[in-house]
C-alpha cells in the first residue's frame, strides 16, 4: 500500500498504532515523549504532538500531567477492530479484484514460497 501522500502526522499515528498492536507498548505503558519520538522519527515536535492529540481525542491514550502519555485500557482491541474494518472496506476489495484478474486463490497464496 502506497502511503506517500498521507500526511506526516497520520504516518506517525500508524507507527504508534502498529507499536501498540505489536505489543511494543501495552496498556498502561508510557509512550515516548513528544520530543523523544520526534527525534527518533526525524519529525517536527508539533507534528508529533498533533498525532498524540488525535490518540488522546480517540481515548487511546491517557495523559498524566507532568508525567506523560500512557496507552489506555482497551486501546489495543479498539485499534485492532478499527484496522480490521479499514482492511475489509478499503484494502481488501482491490486485492480481491487483482486476485480474480490473475486467477489466484487463497490456497495459491498460502502455498506460495514468496
């Protein structure tokens, strides 16, 4: 999937989401500070703050003033459900069309060495 046209703050949200889904950050874990994450990603701290703000608005992180941001309870499950829905609605349909064009089945993909 090509996300080169996606705004940077959404790319940063994707990185954080993947880290939560992969278990790099569990519920209750503290996320890196805005400055640390910005330095790690080579991003502007204001852009990172915008990405974090979106997580806060969505209830995926909690803020402890003066301490930091923490992964909220239930965040992993909510992210998984949202990404499943996005996959089914937006990613799968063109993949399915391409598979039909190429006469590929799920079994073909599962036994593929690639």
